[in-house]
């Protein structure tokens, strides 16, 4: 009868050490920097919301950025010139204000920056960006897909007045140039 | 020993029933709808489509109304192909992964989905449209020039591929060059 009691006590001790001490240690090692509140992935696409600290991360007002249909098109098949655009980019932070939204095509750097003006949401349609952003279409397979041309990674980032950030990361493929 | 034998036999029977049910469910759920579902992230293989009469696929809703070829300036030989809009809607609870526009076998636009169940591209997102050669007047005397075949494809996360294809005919136009004629003195 004694042996099982010792075993149970030993098991309880191991459980206490595992679930009692380790999380405390993990808490003490948690970085002070931005906290990822939400993160979703779908193929090559990633969207996330980050907060500058744990306290602000509890109920973020900022939404995921909606940036549908990233497009690369080639207006003239004889030219190695393509244009990247989105149907629109939209984000909301009500009741907080939107401060900025930036579009970055990694190969070009920041290509657009929109500022908020006492507004709780921000909507930038495709025709605000002219024809889009000019890039070389690239040779067949140059972006890693044997059927397409160059690949361009992009980031859309937005920040609200509470310091919360929302970001989308994606890749756009262009039609190839060449025979 | 007897009890242990009964338990073994019962476990065996239950396992057999489980395997049978599982196999049946898998077989029922794996009926391909339009094309074999490619694994996520693999390159989209563009296959040649029959040309001529417009063909419409019905699985993923795909619309490309009013394909148009227009000649904005006479005497330039340049025409532009444009649609009123393109619209793809994914199968139930799926995301649209991509939509492509191919004219005469050449890819002209690639649209990537971003956590979206439908994809709407207004015609003017392409600016004036896709530039093509208008072509010489055909012998019929109808004022029409070159014909271009097009294919619009959309794919969703279930692997369903919708394809619309057709032909658009341009107005005839050729480049006019006016060379100065000077008389030698």
C-alpha cells in the first residue's frame, strides 16, 4: 500500500514542478516589445495585428487591413513593363483614429503613405494610385513560378492613435515578358 | 484468459467497423468536382483552351461581361482590349487564390487573392486596357481587323478552376505615315 502512495506523491511533485515553475519562468522571459494580438496565414499571405504592450493587446480596436486582389498587369505585351495595384486597401480603428497606412513593395521601398485626418477608418481605392506601381515584368520563371514572371513581395501597414498596428504581407506575380 | 480473448475479439471487430466507416467517408468526400485539386502553393499550370465559341465554367462563379476591343485614335494602329469587369466567387467557404487574363496565349494580368471569398476587378483598373494591333481590314468589307482569343481563369482553395474563354474582334486600323514631299529646284 505504501509504494503506490509514494508513486502518486512523486507524480504530483513532477506535475507541480512542470506546470507551476515553467510558466513563471516563461513569463519572466517574455520580451517587453510589441505583442502579436492576432495572426493568420493563407498560403503565401500573412495578416497580423500587433500592440506595443500586453495591456493594449487585450481588446484591439484596429481591424485587419482589407487589401483584396493584388494585381500585376502588363498593358503592352511588347514592353517589359508591368504595374502592381490593389483593388483597394481599407482599415478601421473606431473609436480610435487612423494615423497612417503605408504601402511597401519590397523591391521598391515605400511607394505610398496615406495620413489620417481625424478619421476612424481609411479607404484607398485603386484609382487613387494612378495606373499602379511600375515594375519590370521579368522573364518566365524568374519569380519562382515556371508559368509566371517576376514575383514582388509587398507589405501594407497601418497604425492607429492607440499605437496598435495592423499589417498584411503578400506576394504578387507578374505576367512574364519574352517569347 | 477467456475474458482476455473476448476483449481481443471485440476490439478487433470494433477496429474493423471503424476502418470500414472511415474508408466509406473518405471515398464519399473525395469526388473531384472539376479538376484534380492541386496541393496548395503549387504553381498553377495553364492549359490550352478551345477557342472560338465562348465557353463558361459553372463551378466557381466567373463573369467577364462585355469584352471590347476599341481604337481610341485612328491612324495609330493601336487598339485596346477591355472588359466591363471581372468577377470570381469561390465555392462555399473557400478563398479565391488567383485570377488570370490571357490574350492570344499570352498572360496579361495575374491577380492574387488575399483572404477573400470573391474577387472583383473593375475594367479601369487596367487603365485603357491591353494594347493590341488593330490589324488590316478583312476582305469582308465590314471594317473589322484582327480577332483575339482570350481566356479568364479563377482558382479557389478547394482546387476548383473556373475558365471562361472567347474571342474579341477589333476595328481595323493601320498606321498612317505622312512623309513630306518636297520638289527639287
